C-alpha cells in the first residue's frame, strides 16, 4: 500500500528572509493530497489500522469528526487503501467544505453539534460504541479516527521533522548532530501537528545520541478566540475555552490534547516551546503576504504562523537570531480558502481591520 501522504518541498523565502533578518524556510504542507498537513497524521493512523492483523479480512469503515481538513485527509487516505469513510462535522462547517467532502468520495457527511467536541461525541455514541454487539461484527468494523489526540497521529506528523532535517542545507553545526534549524513555527488547533513536531525533534536528538542538545524553539501559534493552548498555559492547567470565537475555525478545538499541554509545559530536552497568539486580522495579513510573495493560498489557521514568523516579536520569542539562523514555517495549508476570500481579507485590512 502506498503512503497516503507525500514528502513536501522545503524552500527558502528570499522575501521573508530579508524581512526577518535570518533565513526563513517554508515547509509546504499545503501540497499534501488533502491540501493540508492532516494527510500525514491521519493518513498514518488509517494505514496502521488497515495493517493491523486484528483487522485482517474485515470490511473496515472509518469515521472521523472534523471541521473539514481532517475529514478531507481521512476520506482520501481511506480511499487509497480501498475503504469507506464517513465524516461528522459541526453546524459551523461551511456548505462548500461539505460539498468538497462528498465530491472526493466520503461515504456520507453528517452535521451535528455547535463545535467539534459535540460532533465527536455524536460520532462515538452512534457509530463506535457497542458495535461489537452487532450481528456482523466478525466481518465488519467501524474504526474511530482521532483528528488530533492520538499517538499515531503525532507519529505521522513527526515524519515531517526528519524530512526538514534532510532537506535543509548543511551547516557546520550539523557535524555535532544538532538539529539544523533554530526554530519551527507551527499552528496549533487540537495539538496534532504541534505534538508531532515536538516528538519528531525528540526522536531526532535521541537517534543521534546528543548528550546536551542545543535548544530548538517550537513557536506554537494560535488566533485569539481559538487559543486553547495559550488559554491553558495562562491558567497553568488544562482548560477549555467557553467557545470558539475566531474566524480561524480550523483551530476550533475548545481544549487541546492533554499531551499538547504537557509538551508546552515540560518539553523534552533540547526543545523549547513558546506560545504566540494573534488576531484574525493578523492571520489574514499572513494569508495575504503569502499569496503576494509566493502565490500560495492558505486559510487563516495557517496564516497566523506566517504572520508570527514575519513580525518583530519573533525576535522576542526566539532570542539571539543572527543572519545565519534558520526558521522553518510549517505552511500547514487548509482547504477553507478561496481567491475571493483572500481578496476580501485584503479589502478589510485596507479598511482598518485589526
């Protein structure tokens, strides 16, 4: 079986490097088959379920709850291995995304609940729990696919880190085994990508037996109103947001995975986590800037990472940056964007959107 994800390019942005004053690289996860990094973690999870000996000879039907991007990744991954996939989305999911899920081959798409948590609860209660009592349980199996809170999802996302290390130009420090980038900037929704980046860095250092690794910064970016990780960090414990109020609905987990909070509070040796929160308008600035400089279209959930990487505050988050420092921005992508939306963002920004 082929992998449901691909190795994506890593390019240096001359324009961004000049703006920041160090070398800025873009990891182009928007080129994944589903249009976002979700193809890695969810694709890996689905592939491992298919390869599980306990599922040999069974007709597998995958179920996932999603605001859209995770569902796209699951449907495509399931299709690649010859299985069915049903997606449950909250009522906040736009009709265009539901149409896209159906168009690429979702067995069905249900809407339920006002947020991801309510959609996920509905999925588990109606399609996963008590299925062993069904008369055809020996031949058929419904499999729950976690959109972000599962070790397999993190393991799949972590593959990206080894790719980055291999793709970055060599420099003298790599002779000692140090990771060849000073910082990785990534968006945080539920924490699947973030956990993958942190665990990938840990694995990289352990595999090279680095006794005292130099810190690699992970800049965890969110938009205000979807900043569940930052909210928990501020309170010193895992906390849920009362509601998602950001337009970056792909970051719409009211509570991050517990592992994400643990990684933020106590990251492994050689990893330093810093949190950055911006407004929807700042995320839109990142979207517009990426479109202008590189003709790449991403949604707000990705734009916030681009904005944080370019703003002056980056030097406060990642001190001691020099012209030779390397910052990698995970361009995580997302399918909830159109040319018309970017034109609208540009107009609203011109009118003073902050």
